[in-house]
C-alpha cells in the first residue's frame, strides 16, 4: 500500500470512533433498561405485598399471620401478570412459597421448545449462541454480586435483600456464573402496621439482553456497512488519485531517463480536476522542454555550420599564405585572414548574445517601460552612429505607451531594426521610427527607403543565420542573427513582429513600385496607465 493510500485510510478511520461511542451508548442503554425493569419490578412487588396484606391473613389479631393457601392463590395470579419468579418469606425469613413450586396443577408452566436435532448446527442459531456467550464475557458496568439459588433456605441467604423481612424495601442485581444478570426486589408484607413477611421478585435479563443484542447487531451492521463504504472509498480514491499520479510519475521518470524524445505524459485532461490540470501542465512542460532541446540541437547545428565557413576560409588563407612569397598575395591573404577573424568574432559575440537571450528571458525581472520615451531617449544615439541616413521619430502624444518588460532588451530590438533599415537605405536616405497606441497594444514601426523584402522570404528573414543583403555588400558583414534576436525578445514579451513592403501606388490605384520595408512590432499595452 502506498504512503498516500495509508494516509487516506488513516483519515477515514476516525469515523469508526463514532461506532466505538455507540458501544458505550449501548452499555448505558442496558443500564437504563435494567434500572427501569427494577423499578417496575418493585412496583409489582409492592402491589403483590399489598394484596397479601389485605386478603391472605389468618388467625386472631394478636397472632395475625399469612395463610399459605390464600397466599398461594394470590401468587399464582400475580405470576401470570408479572412473569417474574416470586418468593414469600415469613417474618423469620423462612421460605413459605415459591412460584415455581406452587402446590397446584393450574399454574402456568413456561415452555421453551428445544431446536430439532437437525437444526442444532443452524448457522444463525449457532452465531446467536456464540454472540451471547461472547457478549457475556465483556465486562459490564457495575460490580454485581454472584447470584445464589435458594432452595428451602431463608432470606438471610441473600444478605443483599434480607432487610425486606425487617420492613425495608430493597433491590439488588446479581450476576450468574454464566454471565447473565438477575434483577431482584424485596418488599415487606404489612398488615395492621406489622411485618408479616417479605415478597421477593426475581427476573433474569433475557429480554433486556435480547433487546440490547438487537441493538448490537444493528450497530454491527452499521459498522460493517461503514467499514465497507470506507474500504470502497479508499479503493476508489486509490484508483482515482494514486494510480494516475503514479502513472504521471513513471512517465516523468521515463522522460527524464530517455531524454523526452519519444515518451509522452498521459493525457488526463478529461478528468476535469487538479490531476487533469497537472497532466496538462506536465504535458505542456514536456513539450516545451522537447521544443527547447530541439531548438538547442538546431542552434548547435546552425552554429557549427556558420562557424565552419569562416574557419574553412581562414584555414585556406593561412595554408596559402605559407606557400606564397608574393607581397601582393600575402597582403590580400592577410586581409582575408583579418576579415575572417573579425567575422568569427562577430559570430561568436552574436551567438553568445542570442543564447543568453534565450536563457535570460524566462527569468528576467520585468518592469514598466514607456516605449515612446525609450525611442526619444535613443534617437540621438542611433543617429550619431549612422551618419549616412537621417533618423526621424514620430511618437503619439497624450496616450500611454507603456508595456511590461525589460527596457534594455526592447532597446536592443530598436537598435537591431534601425541597423537593419539603415543598411538597406541609400546614402542620404531616411529611416522613420513611429510609436503609437492601437487598442490594447503599443505599436513600434520602423520604415526604410530600401528595395523592400521579396515576398518569398518575408518569413525566412526572422530565421536564425538567414541573411538577405543588398547587392554590393561584402559577404559575411552580417551574421543573420539580428532579426532572429528581435523575434526572440518580442515573443518573450508576448508580442509579435512582422514585415511588409511599403508600396508606392499611383493616382490610378496601380502599383508603381516598392519604396521601402516596414517592420511592425506589437506589444501588450498596460491599459491601466491610459490617461
């Protein structure tokens, strides 16, 4: 059994304490029945003693005594009503009459049929006998004296109720050797303020035990049903909670051991509960990890490919440099070596920056960034390093242009886009940077006056190491990572980046030509800051 299953069972077990309390309640219930029966028996004994003191008298007043024949008639009629064993003692405590030995053939004999021989091993009857014996072995409340049968003795053989012969009403409960209880009461028989004897009524607790047994059986039935329900609930919880969690755990272990390439987390979203949410989260996490691993593998392959070209060129130039003695050739080869070294340096720097961005954006601390203010603050810096073009800015006023993000990374997006636009613009051209709000977005637009972007490569230009350069530019001047870095940063901020051509349309509505490219960045705007 798993630890969680044991915890579930331990949580359900306290419910059985209620059933334990039921046993204490039944003990109290038995004691209440015994007390009520003793009280009723005392009233019956009082009535019998009164009847004897009125109608069973004999002899003169000075020697008034109880007439056994008349008393026997009264006792016989009383036993028919009370069902209790009745004994009559004289003032000296000697037994006069016993309802079980009345000298008459008309007394009622209690008859209890024995079970047929073939039914002696009846399962239900045998279970009842075993139950009674087991219950009689359980200690009951109260310290009861042992019951002793009286045959021809005196009431003094029962010291517990001997005072009845002296004019005191008493009651007592005994325990038989078999464990059953016997209830007894003693009431004096009075006539003319004289004590003429004592009536003692005894009755066993068979009916009480039978009633308590029925309650115990009912309690045990409730206990059994509760135990069954608890067991079924525990099994259900184990199957519906523990097993899915174990499946998820085993799948996660396999993903860890196998690298997550082929193993899938079980899809439990149909459960519509926390475990289903957990499976969805684990599946999303696994897919993200697989995507990240795939991206790293592809990035490593791209890096190896991009580094291989300048290294091959560098190796070829160095080997040729060793074999030539011509000054012009050596100078050209030295220039090639320097360019390849610079290209390698630029590649390594931008590759390092790209990989750092990929790891950094997941844990970077974000803050409120006013994109309009950022553009205006960087305008002079951008212009000072790009003297061949004019950089114009157009920032919408009166609205909030605030986003949540990393300002230095958003500034890097702006610099990369302006660098890209300036490299495609002719000398003396213009690069325009506009920022405005559009619904719940901040839109950053960078336009140039270059040849535009061919339609077939509009999506490729954002891929890693892809470079579409203007004619006449030296090979290797750009690494092809600038726009890819821009897309990484923008998407990490929950935004999008796209490119389109700025079309020159004549008055007749026909396309005259392309007058530049337009890069559009859209970022979620903090609308609460709107003024």
